[in-house]
C-alpha cells in the first residue's frame, strides 16, 4: 500500500512538473542522488521532516482571540454576531474608539476585511502603533473588522444539523453575495452611519468588487475603497499552491484526497513538497515552511519582525473551504473573473440558472478606489494588478510599494508599513 502511494505521488508530481515547462519547479538532483532512500518521493518527506517543523504556537499566549488582543492593548473591544440570509453565523470585531477616549456617533466608520485563509486577527496582531486597526482608531475612526464564513470566528450555522458537505459548499462568491453585505449592513445599523471607508486585503478586495455586482448600495455608500494586494482574475499567479490547484482543478477526487474533502486541509506531503519548492534559507530558519499561508503568499525577510512570528503563526491559516481554493484555481485556468463553475451544465443550472457561471462587471464599481501593490507578490503579480487597475472606472491611486521584495503578506505585518502603506492610506482617506 505504501509503495503504491509513493508511485501515485511520483506520477502526479512528474506530470505536474512536466506541465510547467521551463518554470521555477525542479527536482534537486544532487540531493536526491545522495539521499539514502534514493529517488523516491518518500525521500523528500524524510529530508523535510526536520527543518520544516512548525512552531508550536497554538497555545493561548500566541493565539489569543481578536477581542482579547484589543483589550490587552488598552483599547475597547466589541464582538458582534450576525446571520446571513443563507444561515451562516458571522462574527465581527469592533474598536469603537481609541484607548482612553470616548465614543461618539460622529466618528467616521472604516471596515477592514481580511484575505484568504485569514481573519480579523490580521489587523491587530502586531500591536498598537503598528497594526492598522489601532492606527486607524488613534486617528479617530470607528474600526470594524469582518470575518468570512468558514474561518476561526465564523464557523457556525443556524442549522446545528447541517452536514459538512453542505456547510463547506461555498467560495468567495457566496462571501461576496451574502457575507459582506450582511456585515456592512450590521455596521451601518449599529453606528447609524450611511457611509463608510473600506480597506480590504487580498480576497477582501475580490469580494468587495464582486459584491458591487450584487448590491449596488455598497459602492454608493463607500467613501473610499482601498485595496492591498487587490485582484479579480489571477491568470499569471506564481504561487505553487494555486498552480497545483489549477492543474488538478478538474480532478475532484484527487483534490479531496489531498487537500481535504470540504474544509481546506492539505496533506502533509503536499505541504512538504510546496515547501521544498519555495522555501529559502531564511524561511527554513524561521520554521514557517509548514504554514500553508506563507507558501501561498511568500516571505520577505526585509519586512518580517521575527519576534512576531510565533504570534502570526498562532492565527494563520484561519480556515476556508476546498471550493474556495478551487475557485481561485479556476481563475488561473480561465483568466476570468466569474462565478464558481460547478462542473456540469446540470449543476450550473441549479446554482446559476444557466449552463455557465456569470462573468462579473467592472463598470459597477463606481466608488473611488485606491490600490497598493507589491512587486514580489506571488498571488497578485504586477501584470494581473495592472489589468485590474486599467478596468476600474474610478481609480484615484495605483501605488507600487517602494520596495522590490515587497510581497502579499507584507501588507499585514510589514515592519515599514506605516511609512510605505498605512500612512499614505490615512492621508488619502482624509481627502474623502
């Protein structure tokens, strides 16, 4: 049985590597020839077993909930729950005013939305004076942070007997259609405000643009939309995780066996193989190569505060569905910004009332949009970012971050973000 598994893994990887042509993917022949196990895939597992071990950071100190981190920092924290029209229970976190201050209903409202495999913790984990949520609070904003279905804070449903397959049958399309408008509506109801600022990272930008196709009131209520690592279609993605997902997107049985049936849970051997392809000496030394989010988004030693790593790894990945990851894979294959293709005319008819999923439109995104992008972003390469920027009807800023190595996750935790990203963001917000 083990031998058969090794053969299957070998065939899979050989086929995948061959399909990549002259890309970055390769086998280190020198290592393999001298390995005591020879050229078997199991040798890769053994070779990576030691250095790829993750930090043991799921203790409470390194994985405190978002509201607890806010309170520990000396700021007031609120936790709100809301139910979507399709029954998902979502959690929002709020910093209503700055430390030592008092709340008043005239404070402008800003909504922060996390990206793929992430949560509201991203916006506070680096602490006061550094994390965007605290910086915005200090500047007089009423700060709200959303959590999409399936992550650490939004993993319940009104139907306690819902089966796993039904629960996890969602992608970013459902987040845009149901989750985002539900959370924004709650925020506006609680605050009494009829306009807001929106800042999204990664998938938090994709879902905003998609939501504008379903709910036109969203763009009408947006004073300014700021996108970090913003995207719609990502046909030129360089992340090895999504390249493999795209390659096997039509082999759902293989995907479910190795990535998880419903919830995204990649098998150990896949994580180890991805790590062998992308991990630098710095990544190995910091023991982050076993964390799938860093394998998706990359690592930049220039921006990473290594003392923060145990805390970051205590919160990511925060969870999502296999379908959500496959939806990204479909975008790589088709180059389209479209709904999830269910795989057959019959299933698409049931979901979309059409044999093909809808293609989303850019002309409905009428709110002012500012984009910040990184030259070394594995998920949103400059070519795909430029394509998005060229289609937005009300683009007010398209800013390359002034650092060649800046990558996707740096927008959240970069040591120089106040200078390079957050400061310019807040200056621009004052104009709207």
